[in-house]
C-alpha cells in the first residue's frame, strides 16, 4: 500500500505477447509464480519503489481473504455505499459504453485488460460522475457506512516519501493533500482531495499521458491555484555530453537488455532482439520514442548517467552492464559547501533547505528527511536515492543566488533567502 514491498515494478511472468494489451495474459497462477521468482530489491518497508506487481498481489490477497472475486467485493463494499452505479471491472452496467483510448500521437489504441482479482493495479472503469462520488466519499460528503474505513485509509503510514494507503501525501501551503495519478493503455487519470479545504479534483482523459508526466500539473493547480500550472513540453536538442554519458549497454529491472547509442544529435535505443528506435527529447529533460508510448528519463549519479524506463504503467531502473569507467566523486571543500547553505522556496508551501555538516552537503524538502547529496560538476549535485539533480546559480560576483531542482520530469527554481 506504500510501495515499499521491495517487489519489482512488473511480474517476471507477465507473458505479454501484444504491448497494446500487456497484462491480458497474466493469470493468478503466473502472478504467484512470479512471487516465487522475485528477489526483493530492499527489505520490505525500507525503500519506496512504485510497483504495479505489488498492487496486483494486494488486490488478489484481499479477494482471497474475502472469499469472493474482487469485482463483487468492490461492488458490495465500495461502489454501493458511495452510489457508484456505473463502476465495474468486467461486468458492464446497463447503458454504459466504454470510451475509446488514444496514444499521445492521437492514434486510437485498445484498452488494457486485467484478470478480475488482479485489477487493483488499474482495472476499474468508472464514469466521471462516479469518480466525483468517490472523491466526495473521501471528503466525507455525505457520511456513509464506509466513511470510517476511508478515513483510516488516509492516515500516514510511511514518511519517505509520505504515503497513506496508496495515496501520496503532498504538503500544500501548510495543508496535506492526498494525491494519486496514473494511466493505462489509452487513458490517464488524476484524483486528489484536500480535507482541510473540503475540495477535491478528478480528471479523466481518453489519452495516455502517464509516460509524459500525466495530469499532475493540471490537477495540482486545480487543487490550489498557487501551484504552478506548468507548460506544454517542447522538443529541443539534447546536450551532447548527455548523449555521450548515456551511450552504453544496460539491463532493465526484470531482465530486458537495452543498448543506447548516439547518432548525431539523437539517442537511439534498441532492446535485445528488437528494432532500433530514434528518440525525441523535450525541454523537461526526457527522451521519448516517436513510434510508441514510453519514456526514458536520464538519472544522474555520482558515477555518471543512468536512466529509468517508463512503459505499461511501470517504472524500470536500468543498470549499466558495459565496462564504461566510472568517474571518481568530485571533492568539494567545506568552505565551498557552506556557500550553498540557505533556504530556497520552490512552490507555495514547499522548498529546500541546504546545509553543510562535517564537510558534506545535505538537502531537506519541506516535511521530508534530509538527504546527503554528491557533487558531480561545479555547482551541480545529485541525490541518488530519489533521482534528483540540484543545480546552483551564482551572480557575476560568484555568490550563490538560486537553485534548480530537476526531478521526475519537473524543473523547479527557487531563489535563495
């Protein structure tokens, strides 16, 4: 429920034969066999790593414990109390016509299908009206039989990052907002609610935006207008040093091998046994295939570049397997580190505090734990555990005046107080 199970993003025995419907062949037996195959990436409860695999295990376990299938359980325990009359997994209510989904290019694509008891990963379909009722239920409007259970599900369970039961807990102007977004083939969704303001936001899209950043920027701006709306992504030219740094051979979590090569000003990807694809690059810092929905997000570490591969609703870390020499850590004197110390507000209610401690630099986000960061270039640091890069700015006199946080496809700039 907090994505700290240690399970990988996807089960080993997914059995996908058509990437337009990748979960269609996954059975309960294959899911359990994948549990037997899995090696945990970290002790359970110790590290956040988003896992669709874990969400399927959870809905399967809940259904087995209840002694009925997951759809019947949802209908009785959730849909009926909240009057969600048109929500379903496979049993389509009368008068309902499923929407047509689309790729980011606008091309129609089929919806994904899930085994009923594995549908906790994203197999529930609902109308906008039903999702509004669901959001109202989370706010306790009106109070119904399951209101106490919903309130329990909203309590914080882990702190790095702050999580309730599958809800991301986001600090906004001194309040805590519950947020979750995501998508499946052809579709994207965003739900958030603010108990303090008794305000909720639901956005449903008939286009899969999850690999390109999803609906979070729009949704959070509707939650609180002080949060920046964001801007459309525009194609741009990648830094040659980034292309050279990424070039090499990798293995994705789950086993797939992938080669990245530089061809002129472009990055080309080729998964083992598949064709080569030229990638576009946008001003958010992400590469994307022009031929299908996926995303390659560069991740800068103290020893060079790596990446996270996003596809099918999963995020797969890539491990370099070639023999490219790693760079030694960049040494920075304590005096230089102290030049960065200060407070840097990024958005209303959230900022970074930078401090030097015993010759090390630490970054702490509002309401979060302090993280040690490592220097990778002049005025550039990385927090490897959370995939963040911090770039400091200096004025003509050499004084540090601002920083830019690059994380998860976002660029947030804050001037030093």
